[in-house]
C-alpha cells in the first residue's frame, strides 16, 4: 500500500484537535503528523514536516486562518490547505479560496465530511462539504467582495479572536453560548466584548449590530421581524 498522506492540524481548541485526530486515525489513507494551537507554531510545524494537507481553523489566537493559509501556500506550494470553520457564510468561503485553500469544511459537519474532503483535496479537487467543480470555485473567486460602507480601519485593530467574538455577538449569540462554543469562560467573553466596544467606540448592542452590518459581516435581514 502507498504511504499515507500526511496531515497537519492547526486549531486552538485541544478537544477539537483530538476529535479530528480520532476521525483521521480511523482511515488508512491519512496520518496526522503534527498539530499546533496557533498560527506561529503551525507555520513552523508546516515548514518542518511539509504535510500533504494542513487543516487550518479560521480563528486562531495570533493570526487569522486566512492569513496563515496564504503564508503556507507561498512557502509550501505542494501543501494543500483545507479550512475548518464554524462559519458557513459565502464571504468566508470566498476569502478561503482566494487565500489559496482548496477545501472548506464547517466544524459541525466535520465528523461526517472530513475524510471525504481530505480525499478530494489530495486528489486535486476543490471541496466544500462535497466535491465541487473548478468552475464553481472560479465563479466564487470572481464574486465581487461586498464594499464596506464604513471605514474598517478600527475593525482591523481587533485581534482575530475579537473579530470572531464580534461577529457572534452581532449575530445575536449570548455570552454563555459564545463561551461554550469557544471553550472559554463567560468572563473572558465579557472582557473581549468590552475591548471590542472600546476599540470601535460603540456604546450598545445595537450599535455593534449596525456596525457589523455596514461592514458586510452579517445579514441585517436576520434582525428583521
């Protein structure tokens, strides 16, 4: 049998990494050769082991998964990148493929779709929770990026984690729901929220929603009755 395809997992949630490793361990074609909890160590590990596929979380504590994807693809053009994300909005998907990823799997469906996705990307296909044609991805990549209607300079000052929490707050998730999803304490969520509001000079939850909608980060229709 041919040697197994090597996999590198870059995700800041240890329990989720363990889940991914467990899924991959059950398949004879793939082997996890390394893991990291942040972008810096993930990039070092990628250069060291030169994996066939890097599984990259969108939200990392020190750098966005999209930025890391670009760096991996520039340094290791033979390494494929598959994004693992809790987000299924088209904006994230377009940005992922534009960054150089060839696969995109939503975390909640990873248990059933991960191996299928890994097989697709290692065979030179694009994958989006099911194999899709090159033409579909090319159309996604040509889709115009929604122009921001307010300056995003302040938004760019937020850390990747703050940007992630801001989106969830704007989408209406409670602090407890965010804490559970990110495996952090409610107090940590509150601290992040306070920093976000201060950096963006916002004063209420509705201010936050309006700001996110103007940047095109959420669909304001979700808030309409």
